[in-house]
C-alpha cells in the first residue's frame, strides 16, 4: 500500500468542520452531471426524428455518457491526488461545459455520441473529486448532514430530467438541453476557483497503469455488452462483451490485491457497510435508475402523450423526493440503517409493480399519487445507502472508498438505463405473447408494463441483501455519540 500523501494527512487533521457552501457547489456540479445522464429521455423521439434513426438507437448517447463517467472515475481520482483537487475540479467543469456546446451543435447521431463521451469525461472528473473534497472535511458526526447536500442531485436530476427535457423539447428544441449548461458551467467554474481549497498535489503519486487498464476495459466491456444485448442480432457479441468485462474486472481485483501501489485499496470491502454498496446498493440504484428511463417512454410511446405531459407526470417523483427529505435523517436516526433499507426496497418494489397496472385511462391524480410515493421511498433508500457506505470506513481508506463507490454508482446508473432499454426490446419481440403492439389490436404499453414487473422482482434482491446487514450497522453515524453500553452482567442469585 502506498503511504498517504502530505496533503491527504493535512486534510484528515481538519475533518472536524465542513463547509455547507462548498457542499452546495459540489452538489450543483453533480446536478448538472446527473441531469445530463438522463435528460435526453423525453427528447429521444425528437432526436430520433431529426437524425432519421429508431428511437431505441438514441439510447446509445445516454449509455455512452454514463459509461464514460464510470470508466473515467478511477483516473480522475489519481489526477486529483497528483495535481490537486481544485485544478482537476475546475478542469472538469470546463470540459463538461465545452462538450455541452458540441452536443448542441451535433448534426448526426455519431457526432452527438462522441460529444457525449467528452461530456462524460468532464463528468467523471467532477464526481470523485468534488465528493472527496467535502468528505475530507467532514467528521462522522456530521456525515448525515453532509451527505444530505450531496445526495439531492442524484435524487432530483433523474426525475426532473423528463420535465426539463420535455419543456425544452416542446417549446424550443432538444438542442437547448445542452445550451443551458453554458451559463451554469461558467458560474460553477468561477465559484469553484473561490471556494475549493487549493492543495498541493503529490508529484510522487504513482499510477497503477495495469489496474487502470483492466478496470477501464472491464467496465467498458460490460456496458457495451449490455447495450448490444438489446439488439436484434447481437446476442453472441453481447455475451462475449459481458463475459470479457467480468473477466477483466476479476483480473483487476486479483492484481490490485497484490500490487504495491494499487489503483484502489480493496481493503475497503472489509467493512460490511461498504460492501452493501456493491451488493444491495448496486441493485437498488440500478432499478431506480431504470424507472425515470421507462416512465417517459411508456407515457409517450405506450399512452400516446406529448413530451411535456409525460415530463410533468414523471416530475411527481420529484415531489415525493422533496416531501420526504426532511424526514429521511430522523427516520435513519430513529430506526437505524437496516430497517430503513429493508423498508425502502420493499416499498419501491411495490410501486414498480403498481406502475405495471397503469394504462392511458388511469386517472392522472392516481398516477401522480403513485409516483409521489415512489419518489419518497426512492429518497429514503438512496440517502441511507449514501451514508451507510462510509460509516465504518477508516480515514486512510476514504479516497479508495470514494472512488470505488463513485464508479459503482455510475455503473449502476448506466446499467439501469441499458437494462431498461434491453427489457423494452425483449418484451417488444414478445409482442403477440404479451398482447403488445405486435399483436392484432394489441396494447403498445404492454412491453413497458412487463419491464416494470421485471425490475420490481430485481429490487427484491436488494431487500434480501439488506436483511443480512447487522442490526446496528452504521450506528456510529445514525446514532452519534457514545456507543450503546453492553448490558450489565446479571448478579448471581443468593
């Protein structure tokens, strides 16, 4: 293992205070990054019409963006250690902003996809660097409060994206989805220059090139395989891609456990609360990431609604996120992480199953109420996972834990969208069996209903994982203060 750098040690000595303004800045940049991950959902039909391609093909722009973010996080973490967090963070914002302009100027699907890859490279540098800056200045007693600032972009952006994308597409054009990033990016850049602390980079920090190559190839191969899996005649290539990806990732893990200066310190997985990020937490984020992708498409392609109407209904999830947010931390403090995670996953699975019962004739107030409840459960579980993963983490392992977590979150988000698209394509080919559009007088919403039932079942895997957590997992964070005293020994009877 490499020795901690001087600026890392200095940062750990100041982890008694944290800056809400800095946390808000980081959250704001994350909001841009998360928003652009899914904002194209309601604009897909318009982009497809402009480029004369099938709507399903446009999903590659979303998958490519999220895949690039996931693949770039390991390198950006090293860059922050080597060059300094502020320099890399500002570079990330600048790259993201320029790439947004290129996306708006795209003339075909290929150019848009390549511009999204560049945009994802900028997002990859914002994700771990910003989080690390905040976490290094946060003591465990303040972790829930700090996490509350950092969590809201991941909660709100995917559900606001359909509304934002729908409004811009309806009243202006899909190009404005990217143009609005220009003033936001400039404002974030100059604010970061003022608020992000200037720290000296560790010029002796070595890069684990083999670990980086294996990890990047693994993540990329898995995501390419998932994207190909939804194709008409790509089953063999998809299986090869996914299998190769897992082989690369397995080899990367084997290498990093033996390397002198590994890309990641895999000792972070010795903490059960952190392992939950890669098990139940991964499944949880995957399924809730599929929902904002499936809902607008079901409303538009299945129910025949326009983009704005679809976006407004999906924004009900945002109402649930906001409405429950003040109660999220008290719930975690009152019941602990394990019961909250079990409840959130079960309740979320129930709302997904209920979404499968919706049709074009369902009263809108009922749809709105269901999506509000889904947003509330989503918020509770997302916040709990974001906090519990660092509850038992040693300060020296925080950079590795942060980078691994950020990679898994982005991979789960990308996998959620890819699997959502895959489920739609699979169930579309089963149209006659499902009574879908392919059947005589069939229902075009049938493939989407089947997809919702599938992700409801997948969510139950997260429930099973949460049930295996220790009863008082993460108690140091959820119930700050002295640990509960052990029960006094019984006095012997006379």
